[in-house]
C-alpha cells in the first residue's frame, strides 16, 4: 500500500551497486580500448551473472516513481476522468430546480440572510432574486431533474449520482480552484491527479500517469496549478496534451536527430543520473530519470494516441468532433472550441484504454456575471453531447465500471442577479456563490440514478447531507482504494495530505 514516506521511490542497494560496477568497467574499457571493448565488458559482467543493461533495468524498476502500487483496500475504480469546468456553472439553471425562486423573482432577500455574507461584486443594498428561464425535465427511470440545456447528459441520469449540497470556503476563482483541485487555497500544493499518481502509480509504460487536456476561453486563473504536482516530485504533474497538432510541445526530435541517436543520448544521460542517484538517493533525480525515459517512449505513443483515423465515423459523430458551432456574438468560454472539447472527451477514453490513471479535462469559462442565458446555452451545447458520449462509450466498452467520471467546478452562482456598481445594462448574470452548488459523478463504483443532498427553496444554502470540498476529495480517493488520512507526503517537517485535516467519505455515493 502507499506508504507515509518522504521520498516516492524505494532504492535497491544491490541494483545500485551493479550500476556502479557496470559504469566503472564501461568507463575503464571505453576510455582505453576500442573495437573489443564491448565484448570484453560483456564477458566481465557475465562472470557476475549480470549485464550492464540488466543492472540498469533492475535499478530503473526499483526507483521508478510511477510503477504501479497497491491500494490501501479493494478499489471500486481504477481510473478517473475529472471534468473541470472553471468559473462556476449555475446550479439553479442546470441541476437544482427551484420553482419558488421564479415566484420570488425581483424580490430582495431579508437583511438577516445577507448580514455576514461576502460577495465578489454584488451590492447587497439593491440585490434582487433572479428567476431562471430554464425548464427542468425528468430523465431516466430514476426521474432525475436536470435542465433542458443538458438533454444528452440527462439521458445518462441512471448512471449519475448528482450531489446538490456541495459547499466550499472560497468565493473567488483562484483560491476556489486551488481548493477544489489541490485541497488548499494556497498555491503550491499537489493536485488531486498528482496525489492519485503518487499513491497508485501508472499502468502505462508509454504515457504519463496523469494527463491534462485543456481548452481555454478567457483563461483559468489557477492555471497549471490545477494539475501541478506541487511539492511532490515533478513526475506526478499532469502532462498537458493538445487536441490538435503535436500532442505535447517539444516532444519531437530536432532536425538531424533520429530515434537511434535520441535513444543513445538519453541512455548516456540517464546512466550518469543513475550513478548520481546511487550517492544522493534524491526522489527528484529519480523523477528526472523517469521523465527522460517516458518522453522517449511517448515520442511513439503520443502521436498514435491523438490520431483519430482508427475511430469510426459513428464514434466521431457521437462525440460531435466535426460539429458546426453556432454563431454567438461573444462568449467567455471561448469561440471555436466545440471541436477541440469533443476531441478531448474522445482522447480521454483513448487515454484510459491505454492505462493512464488520471485524465483531467479542463475548460474555461463558466463565469457568467452577465449574458448568462446565451452564454450558458452556448457552453452547454459545447459540453453536453461530448460528455454524454464519453459516458456511453465507456459503458459500451465495459470501461465505465472501473472508470470514475466527475463533473466539477469551484463553486456555484447566486440566486441573486448581478448588480455590479457602475453597470449600465440590466441584470443578466449571477455572482460567485460558495454556499451551495452541484456536481455529479458516474461509473467507478458510484450508485447511479440518485440525488444526494438538498438546498433551500432558492438554492442559497445546502440544508441536507452537506458535502464539503474535502468530503468530495476523500470520497474520490476512497473509490480509488485510498484512505485519505493515510495518503501523505512529508514536506517541510510535516506530513501533508490532499484533504488537509478534514474530510469524511460520502458513503451514500456508492452504497
């Protein structure tokens, strides 16, 4: 099981001695001989029952920081697809129907409800409740209510566990994103995907344990911190793949360098790194060795992964890869991202099939302070079909049972309309709201067709089965076979964990 340890790798002293032996003999022979050197070196090492290649291979396996690790207990899920929609999708317009809110449209809230509340932009004195124009539909045999903006995801309702009672401590985007993705509003902590890669390793030898797929509209305030390894060794960071062009920047060889030359160069550098590792036993050096080796293997694996020519036209159509995007005057979530987002959802399935532990799909922005109705409609049109296709595709291939899929964001939106000071137009959006919002999970041992939690009549506060960010993180780790209080890393004199000193597993998700 994953240990409470200060370094991510175990070092085999016998294997490291073999490295020293192999490298010293190689240096002596290659420094003074030519032609026969390789044969003499092989003969000497064979007398010891080991070749230099065998010794290096054994050492690589012993300190490979991404090798598969046993879970704390039997896992319900083996992999995670984490769909993060930055900005705060509006819960009362998508997942949490509130007829009473429509009845109270234009009314102020009692002063007692606003007394100790902080807003990003709303002026309390003139704030008014704002109805939703959306219609809610009952989907599936379970009759789960979702917005008419999500008909495709709604068709998967019987596989979805919808949590309507999420809440967080943060009401601005940057700390909120860090909180949801790393367990802390302070920058520099490891992301959820990095913790999973650290705790469980990878089943893929040719691809990273954690891959991030990003489509950016206005931008993600948290940036790469949302998939960073923080103070964990860098090998656990999310490797950012692109949906078009070279999958990873600077992955290809420079002009004049072929695969054989690249292999020779990496081998020479890593031989020296391993010799140094034998002396210093530094986990970051082990991560560097692994990164060089992985990058070389990815030069073949990554282009094949992103080449969709082996997918059927029916699959491409199901995901909407070639959809024509409808016109919109302006959109915070970006224009021209229908194809890239759909490709990322399809790439997520392909990554999971190839043994990648965690895939993060990141999109921004759902931060609708104004023009909520047209922009939310556009974003949902972009996301609804591909995400539902991903769920159905995984299920059809027998992968959903072992793949946890999560729809997530940093917080929700206010039932009050945005009335920012100085705004000349009428109220058409909502402000940040940390006290109640909705997320959903599917697959990976999740009990579908159920709704957990409840908010009050205007979706202002969670009032039943409240789920904090740390509770959600503890639950995700639990589904992956990890006890959140035991998955720790020692840094600056103390043990850190994703859930800090909080978090309770939400057992209703899977029982």
